[in-house]
C-alpha cells in the first residue's frame, strides 16, 4: 500500500503542479490581454499541436533520430574513456586535463565551427551533440568505478583475481548508479546539441521549425514545437530510467 501511494504521489504531484502553471498562464494572458504574438495562451498552443500534429511529428523524427544517434555514441565513448582513465594513471594524466579544458570552452561558440569542419548535414550536428553529452557519462563512470569498496577490492587481490574480473564483477556493478546518473544528464545535453545544430544549419527538425516560427512571429507554433520537444525529452529520460532499473535488477540478482 505504501509503495502504491508513493508511486501515485510521484505522478500526481508533478502533474498537478504542471496543470496549475498552465491554468495560471491561461488566466494571466486572458485578463492582461497579452498579445498572442508575444505570449499565446496554452489553448492556442494545444490547437497548434492538434491542427498540425502530423507536420510536427514529421519534424520530430529527424530530431529524435539524431539525438538517439549522438546519445548512442556518447554512452560507449564516455564509459570506455572513464574506464581507461580509472585503470591507467598515465592515460588519466594525459587525457583528463585536456578533456576538462575543452569542456570549459563555451559550447555555443564552437557550434558554427563544427558546421565549417563537417558541413551543414547530419554529421556536424551529431558530432557537436556527442561533444557536449559524453562528458557527464565519462565523469560519472570514473567516479563510480573509483567508488568500489576497498575491502572487496583487497579480497579480490588476495584471491588473485585479474583486473578484468575485478572491473566486470566489482567495479562495474558498483558504478552503475553513477553511470546512469551521467546518462540522464547526457540525454538532455544530446537533445540540446542537436537543437543548436538545427538552429544554425538544417532544413528539417524541431530546432529548424522553432526558428522558422520565430521568424514569422508565430509564438504559438514555436511553443508547440517546444512542447513536442519536451515530450521527446521526457520519453528518452524515461527510457534511461527504465534501463537503469533493468540493469540494477539484473546485477542485483546475480
């Protein structure tokens, strides 16, 4: 009963808060007579989604596919680099300062350069998205692998376990919560990277459509695109959370 109540509150409280914000938004624009060009009411945004659902989905597909591609590349890249830097002090000293240095560069400033280097097509958007989204996975992986219980590690060494066996059976299961925390951050950054790329050079996608709507002063269409984008982000975040539960259950039963 307690678990059911907890699950109900997990869904009900955020939903109630979101509905309250939408109602306040609707009341504010109605009573203050705010121009729809500046801030359209939620009903107008909902009408845009309803009237142009197929059109919005057509532009949501390339954005989602490119996000999944970038995120799919970021996962093994971040985990492998994090593992290598944890297992090798030399690799850590050689790569970690450089990776941190590149992460300190404002990402938006680099976006046009990826267009120059890789062109205006899909590769530039995906590579830019990978560039900004793999770092949280790398840091989370390195932190998680180093968080293994020292007594367990000492026991493994006393039993002559190989580094690979320790990594697979001790360090990796311990690091899973950290890795998935990094992945939850990374999936949101992957979407941001793709949208920024679509702002700069694209002929399709939700980022392109938002820019198109802004140029025509169609705030309702732009907000409809953002609503669809938020839905895509929530679905991807939920998929990562489900993957975390499945992996934790699998390693917990071993």
